[in-house]
């Protein structure tokens, strides 16, 4: 194998707190199956506010990884959380550019990659790739996990101007611009009508079959012992609903869902003896717990802190049903966990805007039961239909075809084909 690709990504183990690390990590593990040897240029771990060292074990032992100098402006150059805006443009990790550019050039001279790939968010990654592309002439694939310029982000006029410049330079100079949703692709084609539409492509997120395979094998090995163990109780099994991931006050606010639970509880349709709801890693655990307490459903709903990635996947596999919050502010985005949800073969209840990209993905996969994320009555009615299907086993789960198409192995093959095209 002599085709090499330099992947430029801020979010990479041991960074924690962003699902984006799974996209780069999976490409770094799977591109080799398709004739490309990846190497990674990332940031020094000091720049990561939250770390999970256990994720380092997921990096292939033969993968070349260089971590160049980088600081977090807020933590390293600020005072009591305040910092000079000019030192955080285009983002708080702009210092990474100063270390990554010479490190990247050194890697290019030594390993002679045929293509560059960079991924946003963290605009500095595209800024680094832009510089390396202009210095070396290597073809560049720019990955946009989210659109750069959005109606409400960034809010600063100066920062919007800088983002706009980086975005235009990136779109103009890259060989391909890759997005994770079709709505993002359409918006870029509309905003850059002078650019060949063929430059814009979609490679969705996906799930890691390797991780799921290990978990399923472990569960199968433990099944005989679990079946032989005496039952501790003759009480009916509690049905467990799980939401895994960050919640927000806008777009992913659980208030209406909790109000729906409270209404069903007050009429005796649900209770703590038969239903358990887990909100795992919602971000602000105390604030989420306060919402649960305000609706008096603390006997049903548990608010729990983050766990390592593999444990989070195991929890999904163990749940009876999975919840997805994705309201109007996120209509152009699809949370990466959707594809992991598909792989679990568990029923999914989407609390979504029906006009959004996530709702469309769920419908295309066959999940027709959903509710508006901010409508307690609609959510309550959906739960009344969803829960019986969990208990009697009739609820819909993803098909083999849907699961195969959501695999990151499939996504890596798509990216490898783009590399082949760009390197010609």
C-alpha cells in the first residue's frame, strides 16, 4: 500500500465531549481496507478541556499520529473565563495553526501523501489544510460535519467575517467539499452557484461495526450464565427508554417530554414499577435533574453522567427503546448517534421537527412513529403507542439493508473513492 492521506483533525482521542472524534477515528482505521494508508495531524492534548484516555486504545497501533503545539485561548490565555476575542479567531484553538503548519509540512516531506483531508468544526483545521494545500499543491478534501456560517452562528461580526473568508477559500480551493447531510449540501450549492455542483458531496456519519461486534460477542458469551441465574423477582420487567447524548434548552429540550411523562403518570398510564427512562450524558446534569424534579418524575427518570464510548454503546444495546431529541434549530443536522441507534436493532421514538433532516432519515429507514419535540400532548400520544410495542416485541427496528448502509465501513469506502478521484 503506497497511497497515503494526511487527515487533519482537532477532535481525536484522547479528546472527549465531541462525537466528531468517531468520524476521524473510524476513517483512520478503515481507509486501509480500501487501499489508502492514513496518517493523522492533530492537536496536543493540553488543548482538550475534557479527555478520555481510554479512547487511545481505539487508535490503530501502526497509525502515524502527530500532535502539534496547541492551546485553548480560554483556559490558557484567559482570566477567569474571559479572554481577548482577537486571540480566539477563528476559534479558541487558533494557536494550533502555528504548530500544525510546520508539523504538517514535515509529515508531507517524509511520508509523501497524495491527498489532504480536514474536518470542521474547529475552523483552524481548514485553515491549516488551506495553508498546506497552497504550499504543496496537494489535492484537498474538506469535510464539513456542520455548515460553517449559520444564521445564528457565529454571532460576532468580526468572527463571521473571518469564518466567511475561510469558508470561501475552502470551497474555492478544495477538490471536494463533503457534508454529512443533504440539506447542508443543498445550502452550499445555493450559496456558491458559481462552483461546479459536482464538487459538493455527502458522506453521512455511521456506526463502528468493530465496536458493536465486540459488544455483541461479549453479550452472547454471557447469555447462558444470565439465563441460568435464578430470577430475583417475579415482578414485571421495567421497560427502559434511553436517550444518550447532549440536551439543550433550544432544539433538544426535554421539558415537553417530561411534561408528557408527568401527564401519563398522573392518569396511571405509566409508573416507576414498569417504566424507567435514562437521560445519559445530557451535558448539564444538575440543570437536567432540576427539570426532572420540577415535573415530579424523578422516580421514573434517571439523569446520569457520561461513560466511555464503548459503555455508552453497551447501554444502547441493553435498552428496550431509544429516544432521539432533534428540534427545529437542528433541522439541517443529523446526530451521529442515529446510525448507532440503527445498529442496535432497537425501536426508536423520534422527538423531532417533521421538516428536519433527522426526521427524513428516520422515515427513510422505516421509523414512522414520531412527535414534535415541543408538543407534550403529541409526545404523550406517541408514547402510548410506542410502549406497548416495546413490551410485546412488535415495535419496528432497522432492517439489514438500513444497517449495512449506515456502517462506517461503507462511509470509508465512499471517502476512499473520493481520494482516488482527487489523486488522479
